C-alpha cells in the first residue's frame, strides 16, 4: 500500500521560480540569481558537481550580508530550493545513501514548524511552491497516514500559489505533474495535467520558464502517443539551454520507449534496460 501511495505522490515537483508582488529590489536580485543558478545546473556533467555547487550557493545565500536582507519566507524558500536540488543530486549519486532521509526530512521539519508557528496566515506564493516540493520528496520517509495527508497538502499549497498568480509558470508545471500522477477520484487526471502544461508554455516569458514548460510538456505528449511533438519540444528546449543534461536524458528515455513521468517509480528497471 505504501508503495502505491508513493507512486502517486513522489517526485511531483522539480521546478520553481521566484517572484513576489512586494519583493524588495535586493530580494528580486537574489531570486533571479537563484532561478538562473538552478536552471544552469543541467549544464554540469555529473551530480557530484551539482551537489558541490548547491553547497557553494547555499553558503552565499545564508551569509550574513545576504540573509539579513531577505524576508524570512524568502530565505526559507531559497533554502527549500537548494535543499531540494542537492537532495536530488545525492539521490542520483546513490539512492541508498542512508543520510538522504535525515538531509531531506530536516528541511521538511523546518517547513512544518514555520507553518505551525504562523497558523492561519497567508504566505508568500514561493513558500507554498517550494514547501510543496520538499513535501513531495519527503513522502517516502513518512508513515503511510502522514504521507496520505501530506500528498493532499502539496496540492493545497500549489492551489494557494495559483490563487495569487494564475500565470505562475513553475507552479503550473508542478500542479500538472500532481494531476498526472494523482487518481481521478482525488482530483487528478491526465487531461487536467495536459491543460496545465499547455497553460505553462503559453504563460512563459523568460527562457528558463519556456525551457521547463517545453521540457515537461514534451513528456506529456510522448505519453499521449504524440512522439513527433515530443521530440520537437525537446529540440526547442535544447536550443534554449544547449548542452542540457536533462534534455539528453529525456531524449534517451523517449528513444527507448519510456517517458520521464514513469521513471521515478521504475528507476531501477529502466536504468537496467538502458544500461546506466
């Protein structure tokens, strides 16, 4: 039963960006830097380098001269992102690493503590999105009943973010993945997922937004049997970030009959088939 729950909720998120109606100029600068940093992680040729880069950027963001000038929620959101990115890199290096659980759940506990301390308050949309991302990857380490509840909390957080900004591209991508994996009875469905992916591509303004929108939309089309559209979107994403390790991997999956959204649940079997 727990495996079924995890297959529904695990690895929903992967993408987020930053903006806030009342961001200071300094906060906007830092958030833009983080957006650019995590987008370009796909240019690093191995995950050891990704993990090291996350540590270096974390030291920068949490330095006194930077952190002291960031709103508490913005700083927590930034650390959610860097934790999530490093966790994924460490997982790729060794999914059986015994330190993974503690590394991720410590950030999960910080999020739960913050929301508990600010109960009944409205939060920054970036906190909602990044909290959802941490929660999604933490589900595998939680008791079944907690995982079920938190799976629904992820959707609630994404809904909250979209209430504030219906054209929030990265949240549209995240909630599309939620729809894709969640059963119809729980509010999911592949039709809803495709609609959200298409909305993300339409709303994209920056190269980073468009890159991610095309990347994930390509996999939705592949799953739907539209392989030529999928490859066209991958090629367009590749032009936006030449040398992207992620595009190369998605193309490898597709060339062998797989698509990204099935990969997390069947990682070992697919890797064996691909010889990686």
